[in-house]
């Protein structure tokens, strides 16, 4: 990310309490702008949000106590970003930081436009663990998300009038190693299985509680749990993989669906910072 311990990291980042990671620079910027507006953050006259990352691989925007960061595609890319950002916050002496990954996914048995909050990430064999090789040895790490943080995101979604008719739920997420074969797609350049086998696997995953498929949650959740950082994953679904392999909705509809997850995270931040108080019901 192009920063050094010679920089005054504590002054710049010591107040960070939330890191929200998403795949693209534009999505990170969009989130940061929404946070500035929702949290009523005043920018000095003549200034604007800018990318703080001195690299073309990732982007970092800071909006008050929130870092909005892009992590690229897949576990390899997100792994580098997680190490770099976590080291940055360590040297900045930031305390009690929580991580959220915000993204898109293929739904499984849920309608397009649904929002899935991950209870735990599963690998390609539908096991809740990350398996990696370190110094020639196989290392396994749990990929459970933080239950409290996930519940807070779900509760935040219930306060948004525009999501009252949208399906928002906790579910397991299958994290695939690639976009085509590992996600049981039939339309890749290489495919060594048929439709019947594909459907049987996806139905089994659904029966085991999987509600969406993406490519970053496994490393993200396992890293955060190992590092002792509360973490959650929230994704909009762009299609139902039980029915389709390809995203066929319009670009405008895709952006509308993406905004649903952003809106939940922004409302969660409002609640966490005391800028929004959910209504209570008298029993």
C-alpha cells in the first residue's frame, strides 16, 4: 500500500475503528463518500476525499474513523491487503477495530438482489476452514465470522425502509478458488462436469446452508479470526446460481443491488457512532 513506519501513522490512522473492504476502487470510493454524508463528516474547505494508497494495486479512502479499502479479486489479492492494513493499524496504535467485507456474489436459492450476511465461510469441499501450506506444512484455520458483528449488521438492515421487501439473511458462504470451475459454472473454457453433476453439487451446498458463493470470504474470515479482529461479510446477490451461470441483469440493476449492501453497512456505522437510534417497541 506504499506506506512506511517513517510516516506519522498514529496521527493519520490512530482513530480508525472500522475497515470496510470491497473488491474495486470505485466501490471503495462510493462507500467512503456515503460515509462522509451519513456521518456528517466535515472536510476542510477546498479538499476532497482522495486515494491514500501509494500503489496501483489497492485503494484506501479515510472518512473519519472508517477506512474504505479495495482488495481486488480472490483470496490471494485480499490476503496481501489484509496483512498490509493490519500492520498499518498496528503501527498506528488503532484499538478495537472491526473489519467488514462488502461485495457481490452469486446467490444460492435466494432471489437476485438479496443480501447475505455470512455466518461462516466454507471452502470448496463445504468445510468451514481455510487450508493453506506454510513451510511445507498444511495449516488449517477456522473461518467463522464474528456472530455479534454479523447480528448487528442484520439488525441495521431492519431499520432501512427501502429494504423491507428485500430478503436479508444470515447464511453460510461458499468461497471458491476461481470464478468458473470451482463455482460449478458450465460456461468456462475448461469444464469437466455436466449439468446433472453441477446441479447435484449446488443443491447439496444449499441443503447445507450455503446461501451465496464468492471468492474472498474464506481467507478474510480465517485471517481476522486468527488475528483476533471481529469481522463480518455482507454481499449482494446478482443471480441465483441454482438457475443461472451468467449475470444477465442490466448495469443499472447491478448498481442498485450493490447499493443495498452499502446501505446496510452505512446504517450500521450510523448506529455504532450514535448518529442513528433504532426505534424501540413497547411490549
